[in-house]
């Protein structure tokens, strides 16, 4: 039976993606993708000289995430006001997985293992993920290693 080498953060890191460092269940420092400058279309409704509705399209530079991550952030915001604790946790971990996978080329199953933690570690993890997506800075969060990670 072949034993695979563990994936290493430095070997899976996507080029050009800035990250916030976070120690995950394997004891290694991984990264959560940070927001970046992006170009988006801006559609402004208006009227032409004779009063007909028109749309003016322009480009704007914004600081944020791609659409798929913005949707996960919106889902987390929605569940935080309207959802059960279970839905909130699911939304948080979907977002965290997307942030890790934006920063690293790692299969979903591996990221799920990396995000395993004790229940008492959850508040600090929530604070870190929320701070990363809102652009607030934090110090490195240290999540204890998963038991048996070196086996």
C-alpha cells in the first residue's frame, strides 16, 4: 500500500494570492486568501435626452473577492441573523474552505481535514475568518494539531 506524502502549504500555494497565515489541524501554517483589488462593471441607470431609460456601463476598481466567495460571505451574513447554529457553522466552514482553496491548490477532502478543530477553538476561528473577509488585521491564530496527524 502506497503512503502518500502530506500536502505542504508551500508546495500548494497559488502564485499571486496574498494570504493571512493560519495554523491548521496538521500543525502547518496555511493561508486564507485576502481580498484584492478587482475590476468590476458598474451599470448606472439613467435617461436619454428624450426621457427613455438607458444604462451607462463603466469600470470601477473595488477591493474584495471573486463572486463565488462574495456569495459565501453573503450566506454567512444571512445565516448569522436568520439561521440556526448548525447553518451558521456550515456557512462559516464553506467560506473558510473557499478561502483556503483560493490560496492553495488542495482537494476539498484535505481542506475539510485541515479545518477540524475542538469546539472551544471555534470562537477564535470565527473571529479570524470574519476579520480576514472584512479586511481587519489579526495576529496569527494557533489551532492545536489534530491527534494522529504525524502517524
